[in-house]
């Protein structure tokens, strides 16, 4: 018997099996499902605990908010039906919409709202200024609660409608009263979707189904406000760690939406007729410096580095095409935002290495070693870190770049020890526009001495200017206060803005409503297909 | 039976050493899960509070004792991040991992053993050279590259299979096989290359033996002769297949990542990246157990191929 003849059987079997498999397409689901590739894996389910964007996005799926920003960035009532304020702005009353229910069947009450606000205020950057204004939250009846202020506070609605960082997401009082020292794992909300815990595969998939008990507003969806009645019965958030596979899955139509398209794939996807590329929210690269130790405890050194930074080169290093990055953004508060101002940026609008070297020399820098933490596992952070390393060296700084994963940087940056004793001098990171678009939300510009944020900037003048901006209610004066704040920020340089860019999302062409997606926060209830 | 008991008893010190080494390695490496959980804008005080809540501020020996006590009572603990029991995380990953391991090895054995035998039978011919060329290529080209090529060819250009994802067996055998086809072919290529070469070498050696010459002189057909040869060449092949299964169960990170298969490999890498101590410790301890068990099974299987072996 010829051996080739002997192997014909398995070969035929393999071919037949292949054809059978090819013909056996997965059964089409009866339910209308949106398959969404999230930018990260959901690990923590408590959006009142961490500022991780993926957890915030999870929060928007299952919780609702008292107020929300519409597509124009204006705060609008969401769970609140109506509100009143006294003439002096010190007393506010809020009434909840009737019929709101949590996913466990219980009715949403004013006590739940107040407990959720109190939990939020212990974590969010609006908490301290609200407390400084003497804010007291009181339950009046099952549907109504009150805010009593000792001092006027002009940003009450902005605070309650804050879209990112820590949004005010309403949970049952019994959960909201739990200690804030560790995350809550129970998920009970009144939002548009229910979390299917039984189908959750950490590291792979999060499943949501439409919440039958959700009570939408009558207004159409706009930004994060209005009706959140979803068109999809089921939403699957997939975590695809391989960029190539996620893009291939989008091209093939296995997934409907990729939240963050890696820069390398933007150009090829532009020529794919089945995919729409959508601009996401603005992001800002940041060089965070440790103000406790030399050389960055000296503002003149920080100014010298700022003069050496070319935002265009930092953005280019990340790989974004020209139309998705800015050559220069003068403001700390996102170019194009309501708080966009060039005040104070005049000396730094052009990069000048010779001038930067001179400034460094005049600063008294003695060649102290700079320990730069280089993130090795996150491509865009790695690009920013390597550019920072080159920039610092190009003006004559003695830099020791230490490569480590982002997890290790997260641990090391919290250490206050001297750099040679396990601490650090600098690292790079990025922030979404909602985390930096005003003096109150931009945590790294919070320079209250004794603050605990890694970097530990301390500048009494800047902190006072921040407080002045927060307490000012007249728009014109507020603008002046903003300019004064930013001028001082450019003098003291709490951190360095490395440039503004705009990541892209990718959607299948058959997906409707993508023009109503807003601010890089996946308000998926606006989508349909 | 005595041998079996002795071997099982001998696994205890191995597991103890693994437990200590794994615990020390991951706790002494830089990184802090509390800092990661707390997020980008957490203060030093927030992180310290969380460390205390998670028990990470306890002395290392105490953390080890607590973990060991729980493991001995059958409780693998909870993921620090997701608050999901480690046993549940493992259970979720077991089916995809076992599916990949079994299908990959089945495919490997079905292809590699006949191919290696054919190459040995035709040693020196163009057939042999072609088989060896294939083996060298399949072994040398990086797994992720082959994965991307498979996706491009058989998922994008010729849309036979999905790009990514795993379908559970309970959702239908066809869909299950469909979702595993590309990852298993991707992985099997490496093992096919390895086992083909091994089969060829051992079969060629056996084919030189006197009893094979005798068999041929008696007029036995080619297939019967090769059958005799294969049985005598089976021990190294079985060993490689066994180790291959253990490696596949231990996790195949690259393939699981490229095809988005939620297997043990991704779980380990993800846990290491996040310093999720309870998950890493449990998975590595179990992986060590699987290795020990499979090695034992391999040893026991030798008797099937060669009854002269006694324990």
C-alpha cells in the first residue's frame, strides 16, 4: 500500500471538517447586541472609588446621575426633576423624578441621593471647596433634599454634573455609607443597563443587558443628559489586548466599535469603507516632577525644562497623524475648552534649547541626578518617557531613565523618599480633558502645601488663586481670576504640558448615532444599528 | 500502587517549595496593587488606607501564613482587584485552556506522527527534505506572526473562521470548533514541527534495528513494519506530547492574546501585570501541580508502550 494513499483518508477528513466548520457560523443571537471593544479591562466595579476611566464608563452604564452635562457642556437635571435656589445662592432644594428604581427593585430616595453625594464629596476635588463653603446636605422627604451653604458657591450644578474623575453616581444609601477605604463590589444602580455578573469574565468580557426598570427622561439624549433609553438589548464590552486583533475584528464586523484605535492603525482604517473613524476627547501628555527634592524643587529648573519641551515632537513620538495632534497648546486647561487661555504662556511658546540651557545654568543646577521613571509596557507612555529623557539630556541634565511597568511606577511615585532611596524625580502620564479643563478638576495644579498627590507641589500663591477662581461667581471676574491662576502656574510650573492630541475610536459604518457620542465617554445608549 | 503513592507523596515538598518561592518572588518584586487599584489621582494616604484594608501592610511572614492556611483549607482567596473568588476565575479559564490543549495535541499527533514516520521511511528523499523544511519553518517563525498570517488569510481574506473570541462547548460543537480552529492550528504548527522531527529521528533509529530487518525479510508490508517501529519509538514521543500538554495547560499567552481566548495564560499575565497576588499564587501553584501530575502520567504511560518496564 502506498503511503500517500494511506494518508488520503486523514487529508480528506481534515478538508471535510474544515468545510463543515466554515459552514457552521455561530447562531445569530435573537437579541440586539452591541459588541464594544473597551480601551481597558474592567477590574474595579466601584466608580466612587477610583478615577480609572474604564470604571467611570462602567458607572455610566449601570448608574444614573443627579445632573449631567449635555452636548454643549451645560449641566442639566437628570435624576432630578426640578430644583430651586435662593436669591443669595446659599440654599438649594432638589426634587427627584418619580418612579426611579434601583436594579434591586427598591425605590430611589432622597436619602440615597444625599448619601451618594456625601460619599462622592469625600473623594472628589469639588469636596474640599464645597466643605469650605459650609455645604450641608439634608433629606427633606422621600423625594426632596436640600443643600445649605454658609458661603455662596457658584459651581453647585457644575459639581453635581461633573462628567469625569468622580461623577456623582447614585447608589443605595446602605452602599454609599460603606467606608471609602476600599471599593464596593456590589453593583446596584438605576441606570440604563444592568450588569450581568454571571457572564462577567474578568480580563475578557463584561456583559450588560437593558434595564427594564430604567425610567428615561422625556428629552432626547444629548451628551450625558436626556433620555438614556438604549436601543440595544445587550451590550458586550470586550477586552482585546492585541491591537491587531481588535482592528481586524472591527474590519471583519465581529465587533461594532473599538473605543481606542492605536495610532499605527489610524491611516489604514481611513481607507476602509466599512469603518468610520471618530475623534475622541482631547488628551494631554504630562511631565510630573517631584517638588520635594532637587533639582525639581527649584522652580527655575522646572521653567528651564518647560522652555526645552517641544509639544509637537512629544505628540509626534506617540504616532498620531498630523490632523490628530496639536503643534502647540498654550493653556493648561485644554485648547478649545471653555477655560482655554494663553495667559502666562508667552515666554514658552517657542522651544529654544539654547535658552533652556542658559536658564538651567542660571537656576543653580549642579548636575544632580534625575531619576526618570520610564513606562515600558504602555506604548504611548513609553514614547512620552523617552522623549522626556532626550529633552532633559539635551539641555545638559544628568538623567537616569529607569524602565519599569506602569504598575511599578504607580507604586513608586507614591513614595516620598529621596530619589536615591527608592523615590523618583519625574515620570510622564496623560490626562483626559475632563480631568484637567478647569483649575478645580485639574488635580496636578492643586498646589496646596501638604497635599498628598505624587509630585507634592506646594505654592501658597497658586492655591489662593485657585480658591479665588472657585469662589468668584461673576463671569468676567472669573475669567480674570483664571488668567491670574494660569500666569502663576507658568511661573511655578507644577507640571509640564507635553501637548494635546485627539485619540480616535473606530465604528462599523452600519452603526447609527455615532455623531451623538460625546467627550470620549461611551454614552452607548445613543447608538443603534 | 506503592510507586504511585511514593510519587504522589514526593509532590508535597515540590509544591511546598513552589509555594514559598512564588510567594517571595511576587511579593519582593517592585509594584503595589494598592497603588494600582487606587488609580492615577490617588493620594499617598488613600494608598496607605487601601494597603491596610487589603492586609498588605502586614509582615510578609504573616501574609504567607494567612494565605497558606486558606489554601490548605481549600480557599484560594479572592482577586484583589475584581473581588471575584480565584476558584471562579480559574473555572472560567479552564474550559478554553483544556479545549486548546486537547485539540492542539490531537491535531499535532494526527499530523506529526504520520509526517515524521513518512520522513523516516523516505529518509534522504525530497519528501523527507520537504517535511524537514516545513518543520524548521514552523518551529522558527514566531507564533504571533503565524497567528497574524492565519487571521489575515483565513479570517479576513477568506472569511472561514472568526478573528477572535471563544465559544463555549455548551453553545454547540460546530461553533466551539470554529472558534478554536485558528488558535489550535497556530499552536499545533510548533508542536507538529517538534514532534515530526522527534518521530523522524526515533523511527529512523528503530528502522535500523535487527528485528525490523527480520520483519522485512519475513515479507511484512510497509505499514506493518512502520507500525512495529512506531511502537518502539513511542516513549520519547509520548514524553514530548505529555510535556506539550502541560505547557498548553500552563497557558499559551501569545496565542491567547492574539486570538483573545480567555485562558489561563492571559489570567497569569494579567495578574502579574496588576500584582494580583492571590491569583498569581494560586495559578502558579496549580500549574506546578499539573506539571507534576502529567509527569507522573507520562511515566505510567511508558508501560503501555513497553511492558518490560516495571515500577
